[in-house]
């Protein structure tokens, strides 16, 4: 009887979604989003610890990791450097606009070759009705006061037909239309948990700062 009730309830929810959204549910949709967290880490923290904890945080969401480590500057600058957009992509962005670039292109366009240490990777999930791609790129910039750490997320999600859009609508009913930010919040909190000496300087978009994973029962140690 309980299974029957659950089935009827699910059908009712699906019908409700179809009734509200109508023909829009039959369309294929793709969303591209990005997020960023900037941290300050005091110079008293060891280089190896920063690298290890940052790698672990990014590894939480990605399948394969790419690390790049350069030489520590002989003389630390007063002001840290920061990531930049690759020159060839600047021209493309001028032509198409930022919104004309998908998540994979935005990920590739972010140049962190000037960082002392960087780690990046791609994750996501593909099913019959949904295709989700997550790209992460993190970089460390040392300077006299300590380290400035950047973590970026580039996210793309596509839904195919009625079932894909119903699934997406059900998720949005729970977490709103910022589901991608939950994944970034996992990486954000994982780094803070592993390296409590780190302090967040800025989060973008502003909605990211309002996400409390503990309040909604998300585990920062498990990929979801």
C-alpha cells in the first residue's frame, strides 16, 4: 500500500510539473554557470600542507587531477598575482560575449600559468536524460604576507526531453536554480575543514556565501 501511495504521489508530481511548464519540458536545455572562492592563507602555513589540502578539496568533485608546480619566487612580491583570461579567448569573448562560451571553454580560457601551484580537473555525470559537467581550477599565489588561493568552478548541465526536465525541476524545487553552487560549496568547505588557517576573502556569486551545507544535510567528504 505504501509503495502504491508513493507511486501515485510521484505521478502526481510529474503531472503537476508537466501541467505547469507545458511544452517547455519537452525542450532540450543547457545551463552554463561559474563560481569562485578566494582565500587568504598566512605565511606560517607550510607550502606542502597548502598543496595537499587544495588537491584533496578539488579531488572531491573531479575524476582526474592535473597538478602544476613552479619555483617559489626568489623574492616574494608585495602584491600577489592572480588568474587571467587567455589572450586568444579574450578575442573570442569579445565576439561572442561571456555568455556565448560554454563551461568547458570558460575553464580552458582561465590562465593560471603564472601561479606557483595549480590543480585542476573535470567531473560530472551522464545519464539517459541528464548530462552534467563540472570543471575545477585552483591556483596558489605567494606574496610577502602569505598566500592568495583561488578556486573556480565551471559548470554545465543539459537536460533532454520531458524526463530530464522533470528531474531538473524536482531538484530546483528543493535547492532552487543554483544547484551547481552546492558542488562548489562542497569544495569550499572541504578546503576550510582541512586547512582551518585559510580565511575566505570573497565568494562569487553572492548566493554562494549563503549556502550552509550542514543545514541541508550535505556531507563535505562525499561526492554526490
